[in-house]
C-alpha cells in the first residue's frame, strides 16, 4: 500500500464491456494505485483500447500483452460487430461507446510484467483468460512472494483467491 491505496495489477480481455468498465473503475478509484495492466491475448487493437483509457485518466503505466501477434479465429476478427466496427479481439461496443481508439503495440510480454509488478503488497485482479497468470506461474514465481490473487473469470462462475506460498 502506498498512501493508504491498494497496489493493484489488472489482467483483462476486451471481448465484451465488463473488463474495460472495470479498468475505468480501477483508474478512477481514489483508493486504488493501479500499477499495470495485462491483456489476453493482447492484440494491437486491445492494447490501443487500454492505452486510450489510460490517456483519459492521464496515467502512464506499463501494459503487458500475452501475444501481440495473436491471429484470432475468423469469428473474432476485425470487421463489423453488433454495434458497428470491431477490432481484433475487441467488441464493437467499445468503439460504439467511446469512439475510435487506434491500435498500439506499446506493450511488454504480460507474464514478465506480472513477475515484475507482483509482490507481497500487490493484489492481482483477473477478469480474462488466465494466460498471463499461467505464464507467470510457469516461470517459477519465487516461493514466499506472497502475491494476493483474486480471479473472477467466465461471468463469475469461477472465483478464487490464491496466495503464492
């Protein structure tokens, strides 16, 4: 905690609005110190959406992508969605609600960013597929790091709190 704020890292996706709205909430919450954001899979369109939100709040924090080169199945490609234009792995709702947000490749590897930012005083909150978290664990997170992890994935059907031993 810094200045009474909770240090948080947010792991998300952008296939629907909920994770993006959570990002906005975390950015605007007076008791949250958002240290970084990781995105799965982390396409340039997704990173652009996150970077746009950060700019609205005047924040310059690191963003991690699981795979900037991700090529989605044809059903999740850019084109037209229910609300109009959609990006690669970004719902058309995002553009309908907030306008054009240009793609960005300004991201580091997500698992590496989690390893760097997560420590005993950090809370990692996840809303997307746990690829970045799996990459972090797969690289042998240091025992005793005490990372507090809250996951809420797949429309709240899976909720767990884990602590690295």
